[in-house]
C-alpha cells in the first residue's frame, strides 16, 4: 500500500502560495498543488473562480463559527471531503444507489476513534 503513496509525483505535494482578495483585503494562502487543483475543480463545478470559491468558504465558515483559526487546514479538509463525496457518489451510481459496506466503514469513525461528525456537503447538495 505504501508504494502507491510514496510514488506520488512530488509536484503534487509541493506547496505554492497564492494571493486571494477577500472583501478588498489581499491574503496569501499556501497550499499543496494538489489542493489548488482540487479547489479549481470545485470552483468549476460551482461555476465560479477559485478565488471566489475560497472567499465564499471564508465568509461561510466565519458566519458559522465566528472565527477562522486555521483556514489553510480547513481548505485541505474541505478538498478531502469533496473527493470522498465524489467517490461515494460514483460508488452509488455503480451499485444503483446502494452503498457498498466497505465505502461507509472508513468514515464511520473520525479522528482517534471518535464518532465522525455528520457529513455536511461543503458545496450545495446534489440530488
């Protein structure tokens, strides 16, 4: 299993900084190239730019939590949740709507064996 991960193209996990304008303020965000690519894909799905999507996420988490303690980590986790949801949607499509038990089992518990929080889509729900 480790060989699959170890052979990843180093460009994917190389970090890159980008400047994003949120409410007229320029903010620098440093993320891995693969995260930037996933954010671009998410933005395309939403019909907006990557910067607009990032600003929207910032506004929404600020409204929901009142603060944004580690926005870069939030973006990384958002990308992982997006990719997981796409995988589950693809599995549902293949099985005619029924989820395979193996697809649900890893998500049954969160960090350190605690129950995982309810799945909330970072983007608008799909039918």
